[in-house]
């Protein structure tokens, strides 16, 4: 080999570089696709009907869009004293208090079996319904939104009195509801608007037994010209799985962002994915006008 | 690590010119017999040579370059006093450029180090001497992304970097009271200025101009004493204690760090050795665990982040053979580490606010502390003399971590858990003027978190669609299985070379032909997922990006 003609070497190098940068991974074993049932069910004593939604995961390597049927499934719910077989619904299973009464402080176990070999299990304990002495303060803030007829918005501060000595997990939701009559047709109409809080899901970690204040500064500006309006706040006292699952959904990063650490979705389903969780509800209604 | 001193008597030089890199070293007296200077520098430039042609042939252009520069001056004030001044500056940069008719993007990362050391060596008596050093170092690591949408004239630039700047003062005394003892006493203080993250973002159409640079300071100090005691010819014991101290902003940390090691020669050709050490580290390395851009950052101990503590025991044997002339050693170790840190799940090391919070959080809110365990056994077979020399090394090891808030509290393998690590290094003197060399390395792939499937999650939606709002409706999410349960492909590579030495009137010249990565192993650098459509069917795949293919090179080296 002579080196008087560096051009040949250069072209050789070039070819190598071009074909070495990127390739499909074939030198290692890709993860085997294991079909799993995905459960989502949130049960509460206040519900007149409870659903257990069931779907399936799907492959992300190899041919996509191949229909992965889960086959025939059966589900059983137990309160540790008796077990009932659940009725099927469009997206899974359904039960009512007459089938199984959901009671505070009780543990419920869910089993789902399938003729294709699926066997998943999950359990949850219904939080006790407690009085958190919900208080709400509203603030009328001047704004210059061009769409606001009244040039005002309403901000909300919600106070929760946490119960000491218990790990509490919360979710808050709110909505504004207003009624008005059309000045021309005199027909009665209902309008509504959501109230979003800065922290929708939170726990009493570090503030056990203390007042917890959550604020919504997004503003309601919709009801000033209504005949009557209400604000409704729902405080969900949830089990830990409910909190972890929703928190993980909010914080999810599937690896698409190279600058973020991957975050998985929480699951308490043995042998599957998803969540079987519980909650009780406290609420507060404020009349605005 | 000490840098070679320049020649005080006459000027010498050494240079190498190759097709992918060049280097040069010059040394000589500043004042004959008293003072010398040594200058050296290196630069790789394969990326520069290939860039113009690659740009015409591919939408994607990947490159890497490295350069460094060394300098050392020493002055001999007589038998008792010597002064050394040295400096180092080096930088590595990796980049990927992508261009289409619609857009162009330049993304990459770089890291570099600059150091300067002033050392005074003083001889009190023949049995006592000291070294006083002032050391400056500055390490930086950065990631950048420059994106331009050509037709829409959109310009985006983001840069993230972190770094550590240290100023150290060090004083060591060596005392040799008798042949059986070598006593060392010393003190060290380091002023750390950490830049855990700096974020710069420029987005012209959206008028975003962010420059968020944060600094944290820390003062680390330590005093130590140790004695290497050889009571009998066959036994050597080293015992020492170090008092370590660190001041964060408000909190202070104090630790005693005992250490003991012993080597006992049972036979002329056989020895056993053992050691115990307790250590504290005030700088933490934090690594991401995904399959994408590998990023290791160094962050400081603070009022909230405690120092990393470790305890290690090791035991080993050494056996020498005369025919053939070989040395074999084996050492097992077990190490526990407390207060190691890791990214919380979902944490971003670029945008440091926690996704679920609207409050201003700093990087400390994005990390969590836990424990780690590392254990293994190392084997080394070495041949130091003869025409054929080199070594074969093998390490079998495990490293696991546990954090209460990561992986739902379960233990998992660290990213750099390397079950097998092998290195074979050898040179063979074919003739007086021809030397062959070869190196083969193998390492188990990194443990990473990889999506195994995807599914659509349902959130609790108590008021029906009423409570949904944009961004809250989830698309498909990935199922990752256990954290770090997937192994990237193993890293292995063979390099070979042949050197032709020839004496010349002016010195020596060496022609060297070498091949890096002889069998063109495509070692994994990062992975990403991709979907392709073939015959109206979609296929998902995992795509590997590799950095360095086979690289033949030739270089000419001269020494005078």
C-alpha cells in the first residue's frame, strides 16, 4: 500500500463514516412484546354506578397496528367477605351498590381473568369520608381582557383543614355555573366554566394537620352578566394509588425529550397496567349572585 | 498525576503528523541547568477534512473533535528549592447537524477542562521535604441546540451548561525518620464555585430571551496524616486518618476518614493485600437513565444535598511467575455508598421546574438521595518485559442503587453497572525497528430504561368531559418495565498499529500505520425509536447512533 495517493484513503474513510452513523438495532435483543390488560377504575361510596375500564397495551417494535384482541374476560370484586362476578359493559365491567356496596374504610379486591391466560389483580381501600371544613374566598380582580364584558375576573382561594395523624391525598376541582335569560327570546340558559387550581393533586406531606391553601388565579370572567351564578368546589380525598397514578400522568415523559428523565406511569395492578383506586368527596357551594 | 518536566540542558522536540490528528512537543532550557520549559499540543481534525464532502452527500452530519494544550515551566533555585508552573487546556466536542430544504438543526455537546498549578518543592533536611501547591481548575459541560426553519425565518437557540471552578491550596510534608517509616502530613483547602446549571434560550419569533445562570459556592478542607510502616521486609502497612470538612451555604459537614491497608509477602513470588477506606465526596455525579443523549453532570453538596459517603473493603493476592515472566493479581472489593443522588422521575435537567408545580424550584428539587452498592472482582495478568509485553485485565462487577422515590422504591442496576469489562493490551517488538501493537476492549452495555410497549391511560374524569382541558388529554404512554432493566449493546473494539523506527542524523523518525476499530464495530452511543411505513404498513424500530467507525490512519513522528 502506498500513501502517495491520499485521495483513495480519503474516499475509503468517507464511505465508512457514511455507513456507520446510524442503523437499526439488530445486535441486541429487543424487548419481547407481552400483552397486558390495562385497568382503570376509580370507585367511591357516592357513585351509583362504578366502571372498570379495560383495554390492552400494544407493540411499538415490529409491525404496528396489529389488532391485539384480549379475548373473553371475566371480572370479580371482593370485599373480603364475599366475591361477586361483574357484568360486562361496553369498555369493560360495571357494578352497582346492589351488586357490591362500596363502604368507607373497607378493602376491595379486583380480579380479572381471560381465556387467553390473562390474570390481573389489584386492591384498594376506600378512604374514610371526613369533614375538611372547606372554606373558599373569592376575589374580584380588575382586568382589561377585551372579551370580558365586566372587566373583572374572580380568583379563588380554597382552604382545607387537614386531619392530623393520617396520610391524606387530595384532588380539587371546581366549576362555576350561571343562569341567564335571553333578552330577545326570553329563553333560560345555563352556562358553566371550569376553575383550575395551581395544584390539582397534592398530599399533606409536610403539612399534616395544618391548613392547606390552594389557589386558582386563572380567573372566572363569565358570570357577571348572569342572573344567578354559583361556584361549586369538589375536594376528593383519595387513596395513595389514585394520587400516584394521576401525579405520574401529569409528570409523564416517555423519553421523547432527551433533556428529561424518563418517568413511568404508576400502576398498582399486579400482572397488568393501570390503576384500581378509590376516593370520597367533600364539596362546597358558593352563591355568587 | 505529574506532568513530565522539560529538559534543562538542551532543546528537544517531538511531533506527529497524521491524517486524523497531529501533535507536537517542544522542551528545552530557559536557563541552562536551572530552568526548563515544555510545551505540547494535540488536535484531531477528521471532522474538518470530511465535512465539505459529507455535506453534499447526506442530510445528517455527525462529527467529533478534540484538542488539548500543555505547558510546564520549572525553576531550580538550588538543592533545597524548586518551583513548578504548569497548565492544561483541553476540549472535546460532539455534534450532529441535520439539514433539509425546510429546516436545519445543529445539536451537540461539549466538555472541557482548564487547569493551572504552581508548586514549590522545599527540602528542609534529607529526611523532611514539603510541597506547597496552588491549583486552579475549571471544568465545563454544555449541550446546545440551534434550530432554524428556513422558509418561516424562525430561529431558535438553546444552550445548557454546567461547570465547576476550583481554587485549591495544598501543603504536604514528607518525613522519613528511619527506613521503616514514611510519614506524610498535609492540609488542603478548596474553594468550589459550582454552576449546577445555566440555561440560555433565544427564540426570535416568540421573543423569548432567557439567561438563567446560577452559582453555588462551597469550601472544602481537610487535614491528614499517614504512615507507611515496614516493620519487617515482607510486611508493609499503611494507616492514616483524614479530617474532612465542608461548608455549604449554612450547613457544615465534618467527617473522620480512617483508612488502613496492608501487603504481606508470604513467599518471594506471592503476596496478599487488604484495605479498608472510609471516604466522603462533596461533588456528586448525576446521570440520566434514558436511551437518548448520555449526560453526566456534576453538582455540589449543599445545605439540602448531603455529601456522598462511601466505605470500601478490598482483598487481593499477587503471584509472580518467572517462566514465563508474568505477574498475576486478583482483587475483590465491596463498597457501600450513602447519599448518592439521582434524578427524580420526570425531572428535567434542562428546564428545572417541576412539571406539577408552578413554584420556582432549583435543581435540588429535581434530585433525590439514596444508596448504592458496588462489588466485584478484578483480575490482571501482566507481562512487563521481553519482546512481547502487555496485559490482560478482566473485571466482574455489580452496581445497584435504591431511592425511595425512584422505581417505586425498588433496587435497580446503575447506568454504568458493567458486568464484564475486559482489556487486552499488547506490543510486540518484531525487529529492532518494527513494533506491532494491539488493544482490544470489551464492556457490558449500559443499563437503561427502554419502552417495551404503549397504551392509552384513563384518568379519573368525575364530571365527564366537562373537566378536561387541552394538554390534559393523554395520548398513548409507554410501558417501561423495570427501571434500567434493558441493556444497550456491548462496547467492544480492536485497535492495531505498526511502527517503523529509524535513527536519523538529527534524531529519530517513526512512521506509524494504525487502524482504530478494525472490525468496524458499531458501538452504541444513543438509541432512539423510529416509525417507518413500508407497503402501507407501519413498523417501529429502535435506531442506534454510533460515533466512530473503522478509522485507518497514518502518521509521521519526529524526535530530536
